[in-house]
C-alpha cells in the first residue's frame, strides 16, 4: 500500500479528528514532500493548555507540541473563532488568521437532494476567486515557514473544505499529480464519523443533518481541479494569473518542501 493511501497518515488525537502530515506524497518527477513540515488539521480551537484541561486534553496538547509547529494558519471566519476558540497562545507559536472564504453557507442544513460533488466543487471555486488575497497570504506564510525549516499547521473547522483547498493548491504547485491530491483529500472520510458525531452532540435538537456533512467524496476535488484546469490551463495557471505567483516563488516552495531527487522520505513517526 502506498503511503498516501494509508489511514495511518492521520495522527490520532482525542479531540481533533482530521490531523495529518502531508509528508511523503510524491511529485510527478519522483521527488517527495518532506515529513514534519506541513500539517493539515481540523479546528485547533479544540486544544486546551489551561489548568482545567482533562487528561485527554492534556495528552492532545502534548502530542500537538511534540509535532513541533512554529506557525499556525487559521482559515476560519472571525465569528467562528469567537464561538469556538483558537489554538492556545504561546510565545514561540506564530498565529495567522486568513479567512479565505467570503460567502458563508450552512452545510449541515442542506437537503438530502444536494449532491456533495458538484455543490462543494462550486463552493471551492467561489473561495478560489473570492479569497485571492488571503490565499496568496497563506501561500506566502507556508513558503516562509518551510524556507526557515519550521513546521506549520493550517486548519479550518473540519479540516476538509478550506483546508482541503489550500492543501490541493500547495501540492499542485509542488508538482504532486491530481490523483494523489484527490486521494489525500478523500482521506478525510476516515474522520467523517467523528466530525458528524461532534456536530450532533453540539446540536442535539437540530433537524436532520445533511447526508454529505463531514464527508469528502473524491468527486469534489476531481471537479474542482478539473474546473481550474479548464479555466486556467492548470492549478499553476490559476496561481500565476490570480494569485500572482511566478517561477521563482514556486521554486522556493519546491526547494523548501521537497526532498532532493532520489531522497527516500522516512515517516518520523515510524
């Protein structure tokens, strides 16, 4: 089984459900993303470092710190952070809030007739066009962090949609093939039952939950990447035209996040 197919890409936490290292993913030219530099996650607002934390929360905080992050990029709205909190503050942990989504929508309230693939792909395209300034800001923070050889975590609420979009853009710029990007996106399905259980626990009296909530069908990312390719020729074309990236930026990103040709990546957790 290829590393990117394996559910052990998920890093287990008690309160977090969708944390994984993007290390080990292969590019089309045979290079690989370095382990321990770029993590994707669901809301780090679920972490607690205060004296009132229970045993599971203390264990989660210790595991998070052991990953060594020096930077967190929070992709959520202000109101989400106000309601759910943010990663605990530390003097050695830089925090950037860059809300890439500009048109909020309530996935939980969608009707059962809404097909997740086309619907979510269209929402991703909205984000890709509405959030140009913030997305470029995220890429700049990731590039700077990687160039400094410092681990970074980026996250939204469930670690699926906004986080999945950023992961897809970064991986595509690194030269990771679409099929690998799509497979990584779909790994969120491993976390879906816990994400759905969390929502239900927080909304015990709410009506029926959208069947697609918390799920990550491959069709979503397939349609999104296809749409960018149709409009801009490729993800790189989208990034160059709308985000203002260029060859120099991409080479900095690749030089920082990819191992040297022929290097065999080793999972530090192995």
